[in-house]
C-alpha cells in the first residue's frame, strides 16, 4: 500500500513539474516575443553565470517535493529547504538585475 502511495505521489509531482514547465515556456515565449529578452548575448551570459545556482535550485526543489511525499514529514527540514530555495532565487534575481533582464526571460 505504501509503495502504491509513493508511486501516486511521484507521478503527481512529475505531472506538476511538466505542467509548470509548459506554463513557464508559454509565459516566457510571450515575454521574449515582446523584445524584453532581445539581446541574446546578454541572456547567454546570464545563463552561464547562473547555471550553478539554477542547478542547485532545481535539486533543492526536487528534494522539497520528495520530502512533502513522505509519511514522516520533517517540517524543520522543509523550512530549511524553502529558505535555501528563496536565497538561491534571490541570488539569481540579483544577477538578472545586473544584466537588466526581465524575470520572464529565465523563469
């Protein structure tokens, strides 16, 4: 029974991530088509500079999603992960501000 529950939670997480990715892609497409991300060289520099942060952010997000799926939920660990995720997002936003890149170009 527990295995079945974990599979359902896992599938739900994957579906949520896919839905979010599709929505983000649509939002970014409309933003970038308005010319807010027109300097491709600047966007590439931003992407290179934030690649490590973005990778860590994705890993922390996956870890948090998995934590929410466990029966023995650890609220302290969840709070720590949420704080780490916020710090990573803030760092990425600072780099975006440095290059004057709209948030819809990298969400």
